[in-house]
């Protein structure tokens, strides 16, 4: 049973100008994998480093299984961190990298060997103990880094953009492996990433962060389908955000209009590209095809509204559309935001 | 395969540099080396009339030569050891801590090399005279210690700065305290470059002449100081040549080691390369 609780934690860096994390609270349940997702500078890495003990919070409290760890030094915390750069010790081989922490804990040599072998087996690096870490591929190095944390059986596993330095193909494979290992070990995990694919595919819950604050905490499918703020809507996946005005139940923007049953005033309309039907002929709002990209399985049509606002639509048959055509736009699902909060969803 | 067939243009600039370097560095070394193993070499002969080890026997039979070798080794070891003891913690502090006056203090180590050295030595000798350090072993140690500061601060600072902080954090993460992190992670990572600095310091001290002569002579006679007196006072070139060849030994050892360090790239890393 390992539960991480973060309560009203803030971090203001020495200059006093930068509030990297602002009054942040989160509870990570036992065995849960929570992703901290946000753009650069959103405070997600600072938050993770505070949980790991590498940064001291300016205020707030952090506990693991009820025990206050706010001011505990990193070497005394029951956490294990996997760094973006792997941070393997290049003057040691794989075995020594993994055994270092166990030796510090004065584990018997036989037991060290058993545990290192077991964890190497877990990450698929059986027989790699004597290899020099610098000679391993990026993916293997990342597995060693993960194994180095896991071998100590930490209560909380912290992953700081662990796949950022890997190529796309390897990244996809490794994230499946890491998720599989995490679920097998049922280890409570806090995972920082700015890759939404990673977050959506791995997390039990996602925390979308912006300027050190929480924008939304939810399950991945909820974050994707029901973003609570325009920022989350624009940050997760591809979203058309059209700023316009509502009058008499109709949203309008540069010749495009659609029914929106909310009070009059400014609004931001959010439509996913896959929720926007296009037709070359017919009645409806008009847009002009700017570019068509065929991805094989589907196509993406770039459209321009009358004021040159660009939006995208995903279409099953891109060959039906050509640049310069005028098309009708029919949204299948929309959300609308005003003053930073959702006011309508249909 | 095709790439191997492409003829590379002749690097004339490199060849010219190599030839000039050979003439300037290797040629004098060959001449001195030849003199050391020459019994008879009279003008206008291009090569010696008689090779032999006569002057080696004569030189190595002298008590003052062995005394100066022992003195030079003792001095170089003491100075390098003390320098490491003082400079390495200081270098770590420069690399990792931010304290008032850090930058000015750091650059002040250049000061000793920014002015004519002999003038500085004379000024220090004046102070040492009052402190009764002239002609003493520790007087020479102190003056030579000043000469090692630049190497022993600047290179290790660069070495410590080039150690990935995440490696140290990873060590703390698995349970190592700050001292253990320094001992098991930082020092081995910076080790080759620091070893190069120590070696440079040792070799530099071993060859140091002006300070040893001005502060130490005549009581403290190092090998280079003895060599100068041989060259000045002895009409026989071979004595000086034999001592020169003896002085090459630390350089050769340093070169062999430096090759390993330079090849591993850690020396360049030490300088931020």
C-alpha cells in the first residue's frame, strides 16, 4: 500500500520571480500511474523533483503512506527516479549500476546477485550484467535506468520524461513495456511527459499542468473527450479552437455559424478534426480547402474561414477534396468555453 | 566501399606544420640525446667519432647528481600532494558552489601567470628572506606550489563541471549521501582529467627552475638547477646532456599517460571540450 499525497505545494525559485509550482495538490493511489502532462515550463519536472527530494518546496506538504517526506533528503526517501538522460554511471558496468544501491543498504552479495538478475530479467536484459553501459543502445540504457530504480523496490516510482531521448519507434515499444512492468509490480508511479501520446496511452489519470497549476485531473479518455478548459482542449490532441460571438443561440465567426444554446457573448468553440464533417456541395457554413494531406488510413483537410482562420478536418476519403474548393462544415460534437471554463458540450 | 576509393587530397598545410615542429622540437632533442651518448665529437665531424657511456658513468657516480634527483622527486611529490590537498576541494567548491567573489577569486589564479614570473619571484624572495625561508626545502615547496595553482584549480574545476549532475542525483536517489556520491560518482567521473592535472603539476614542478634556483640555491639543489650549473661551469657538454636525458623521463611517462587520457576524451572534457 503506497499512496503519495501532495498538499498545497508551491515552489518559488530563489530569484522570487518564478513561481514554478503554484499551490499544487494531488493524491496518487496505490498502484496507480499518474502522468504529469504540460508544455515546457509548466512546472511538471519541478514537481517531480520535489517528490524525489531534489528540490525543496517553498510551502506545502508531501507524504508517502502518511509519512511526511517534505524535508527528507533524497537518499532517505522511498522513491526511485528514472531520469530523462538515463544518468547511468558510465564508469561502472550494468551489474555495478544496479548493485550500487543494494550495497549501500548492506544487502548480502548473494542476495544482490539474485535481485539484480531478477530485475535484469524483468526488463529483458538477461545476461547483460557485465556489459559496459556506454556500449548499450539508447533503449537498453533506458531499461538499465529503470532496472536500477526497480531493484530497490521503491514505494513510488518517478519517471522524468524517460523516453524523450529515444526515437519514435523505440519510444512506443518501451512505453508499452514500462506500463506492463508497472502493472505487474503494481507500483505507484508518477510520470512526467510533454508527449500527450505517452500520457494518453499509459496513464490511469492525467494531470494537465500550466504555469505551475493544475488545469484538469482526469482519466485519459475524459481529458481527451471532455477537456474542461480551452487550454486543455488545445493542448491534448488536435483541436479547432474558433473564437467568435454568440447571439440568439447562434455562434458565428467569419461567415461560419452553428447553433450554440448559451447566453449571448463571446465564446470559444472547440471541435475535434474527426468531429467535423465536410461536404463539397450542400447547404451550410462555408470554408475553403487550403491543403489536403493523405495519410493513407485517413486524410487531413486544412480549411480557411473567410477571415483566414485555419481549421482542420479529418476525412476518410481525402481524394474527394482539392485545394480551392468551398465546402460545408457540419460539426458532430462541439464544446464551448467562456472565461476559461466549459459552458456547453454536445 | 565506394568511399574508400575516393582519394583524399594531400594535406600540405599539415605536412608543413609537422616538418616545422620536427625541426624545432625533435632536432634539438636528437642533438642533446646524441651528445649524452658521445665520448668524442670534434668539429667539423657531422656524427660523433666515438659513442659510449663514459659520461653516464661519470655523471651518475657523482653524489650531487643523486642528491638532486632525490631532491627533485621529493619536491615534486610534496608540492603535487599539497597542491592536490588544497586545490581539489577548492576546485570542487568553485565548480559547484556559488559564493560572493567566486568569479574574481577564480580568475585571480591567472594572476601568477599574467605578469613576468621572475619579477614576481624576486618580490616573493624578499618576503621569504624575512621569514627565513630562503635556502630551505619548504621555501621551495611554497614557491613551486604557487606555480601549480593554475593547473590544479582550472583543470579540476572544468572536470567537476563536466560531470553530469543527474548522475550525482541518481546516486543520491539510490541512497548515497553527499560524501559517498563524491567518492563513488563524481571523483571517478572527473578522475582521468584530474589525474592529468596532477601529472602536469608533477612534471611542471620537476622541471621548475627559476623558483628553485632563486629561493633554494645553494642549499636546495634540484636536477634542473644542477644542470644549469653544469652547463655554466663545466666545459664538457656531455654532463649537461646526460642530465637532460635524465630529465626527459618524467616527460615520457607523462606523455604516455596523457595519450591515454587524451584518447579517452576526458582531457578535452576537462577543458570543456
